């Protein structure tokens, strides 16, 4: 784990409201990700900076136990020409702790987030995100970085 500071940036994507209660987020986010991939929605996002896929967790009601929004999308250079079914979200400048998940991503990402939830880190709860870059395309043996906003 390392700590970095990031400037604000914008993500355009599709979203859902969910919570971590009774495995709801696993089902909801899995379905959202499936829709994003199967409908090739990445191709409809204008002004992409690159083809990395962001899974953003934001608009927390309180902490990780309460409802929050998840956005699957891409980092963009502007919010011009957003397709109707998409939203834009500005991710605020913040300090982030960065975690790396490797191997079978379904298992390792779950373990990473369980570790974050059970830790004593001073979370900001503004926006957290996973980045699925080129190394994440093989879910059975990939790599994803998770960014957790901290105070």
C-alpha cells in the first residue's frame, strides 16, 4: 500500500445506487459491469483520456455500510456530448491510499475491499475507485489498483 495525492478528474459512465448489506453490492455492481461490457458502452463515452475502466464508489450516505453510488466508466477530458443514459462525476482532489489486487481478480478484489472495510484507516468517503487497466483484462490472472480517499 502507498499513499498519493491526486488532482480532481472527471468520469463519465453508467451508475447504480447500492449498499454492502447482504451482498447487494456484489450483485448490483456485477450486473452493472456486465451491462457496461456486453453493450460495449466504453465505445459511447466521449472525450476518453484512455481505455482504463473506472469503478467509482461515491455519494456515500455515511460509511461503507450505508447506501452509496457506483459508476462504471472512463476518465474524460470534458463533459461535452454526454450520451443520455450516462452521467458525469467530478472526483475531488484528495489523498488516496492505493491497494493492489493480483491474481484471480474476483477473489483478490473482494479480499482487498474486505481488508479496507475492517481496517482503522481514516477514510474520507468522498470517492473511492478501482482502475481496470490493460493488466486487468485477464480476470483469472490480472491486476487492479484500488484508491481509497483518506483524511
